[in-house]
């Protein structure tokens, strides 16, 4: 994929994610009548999602970094920039030329992108475990747009006062 295609793909993915994040938030905050609440089945999946959000913005156990703080800003804030940094990384993982540019894991790709100054260097990411601890916020062992969506959702929920420290 050439650079233009990647950028367009990334922009489309970003817009989709923002729309998805907004839809989810409105769905969660507007169904306040008892009849509507009765319709909301608290499935296991919903409980899982809540759990993921609780991980984001918190220190990863036994480390000095914060889950979801992809850009490693000093305040440790989870903001849109963390999602866009992650989306940029994901776009390059998806477009990676595995045939010609052999890598062992996503950390190798990350390092190469940092060298080329395509993604920002996060000093906390020193190995593949750190990379996944910070970026794989929904803990499904894949760094994907779902993780970026969860970061956006956290950011929006926090902004709406739905998440307290
Ligand atoms: Ca951040
Ligand atoms: Ca994930």
C-alpha cells in the first residue's frame, strides 16, 4: 500500500471509530426510563466492556506506565492523541509488508516505525510485553482498532463525567 492509501484508510477508520464511540455513549446515557432499562440486558459482554474501561488510565500492575497512555504524556492523561497514535501504529501493522520486511512481532514493527519517526517513541515501551500492556487495552492479545475505540470511549466517558478517578 502506498502512503496516500494508508492515510485515507486511517482517516476512514478514525471517523468510523469516533462515530462508533459516540453511538455507544449515547446508547448508554439516554435510556433512562424504566421501560427502556428493562430492555437493556446486562450481558456478560457488557460487563467485560466495563471491565476494560476500568483498566484504561490506571497503572499497569507492577510497572510505572499507564494502560492506554500510548503517547506517554507526562500527566498520564488518556486523550484523543493516544487513540490517533495507536491508529497510526495499527494502520502500519495492517499494511506491513511481511514478505519483504520480516519481523518477529509487533514490537519489531513498532521499533522500525519509531526509527523512521512514523510513530512517537514511548520510552516506557521496552519490549513486546510493555507494548501490549499499554496498547492492548481490551486484553484480547491483538492490537487492533477495538483498542483505539476503547481509548476514545474512555476519553469521551471521562469528559462526560461518567468516569471518576
Ligand atoms: Ca496520553
Ligand atoms: Ca486488543
